[in-house]
C-alpha cells in the first residue's frame, strides 16, 4: 500500500499572498488550451479560426468554467453546506468545482461566443472539444494535491492502493489519478486523433460527450460517491453517474445526427 503524502495545498507563499496548487493547475489548464488551440489552427489553416478567436474564446471559457463549476458544486453537491456558509462560495482556491456545472457554464459561454462570431454552436463545440481533456487532467492533479475526492476502499494487496490518513486508515483507490488518466489523457488522445480529419458538424462534440460521460460513469465505481442533491446513492447510482448519463445520450444523438 501507498500512503498519501499529505501535500501542502499552498505552492508558494510570500507574506499574506498564497499561491495554491489548485489555482496553478487551472492556469496550466488554460495555458494548455491556448497552446493546443494554436497548434490546431496551424494544422487546419483553412478552418476560418484565428489566434484572436482563440484568445476571445478562452476569455469566455474561463468565465464559464469558474462560475459554472463553482455553482455546480454549490447546487448539485453541497447546497446545505454552502447556504449555511455563503462566504465560502467564492473560496475556489480551496477546491470544490463540479465538472458538470463547469460544462453547463462553458456551454453558455460557447453559445455567446458563437452568436458573437456568427458561427453555429456545434462548430464552436467541435473546435473546443479536443482542447478540454488536458485541462481536466490538470484539475484532477489539483484534486489529488488537495487530498480531496478520494476513492472507495480497495483490496489491500492492490499495489497502488493508497491510505489517505486524513480520511481513515483504509486502503483506497487513488481515483483522482484514475480520472486524470481516463478523462484527461485517454480522452485527449481519442479526440485529437479523431478530429485530425474533417468530420461532420457535431461529430467531435458527440464523441467528447460520449467519451467523458462513459469514462466518468466507470470512474465513479472507484471514487467515493459525493453526497449530491439526490442523496448519497440513488438506485445504486451516484450523483456523478446521474449527471453523466444525459451527456452520453446527447452525445449519441449528436453523432447519429452528424452521420445522417
């Protein structure tokens, strides 16, 4: 068994100014978005996308991720806690961001950007989808550093099972790292390779929704379920799984629609 190393969530502190690892992971996510977006534009110079479009899209996306992700955590997972402690709602540096809330925030941002630039919503979604998974990977690394979102109990003889002393002394799955590898690296490779060739409008977005939804659904079997608005577990399905099911269904619909 491994033992969680109790990492300091503060990466750097100068006087009263503290730079948290969680915030740095978000900075790396946005940097990866810009870097990969520029690479994608260079690969497809006739796509109509410019570096200025990418910069504007990042601005809209940052607003959607931060506001949607935090509101999703507040409303989907811990409404009682945050309504009792409203000052903590803005304390994003302590962790606590819902992917599904962030996705809703990003969808609103993409819709606003599409209207502003005269593109269709799905055209923007297809461009953005392959750029998202690396940011998800960095986010899961931030979860691991914060020692949050730990996994379910694991067999003691599992070589990479990990004890989180601040939780209990049970060997657990390091589910944050599972999600980093699945929803981050694996999904990125699949989307990047799939989107290298021209695809029907909506197809790349569909693959993203199916891929993330399915990988997250599986990951929830290794992650300690969050206590969501439907309760700890409903019909033996966790909150994360309930929120992932519509993603898969919409993704299948988009892919079918694109190929018709």
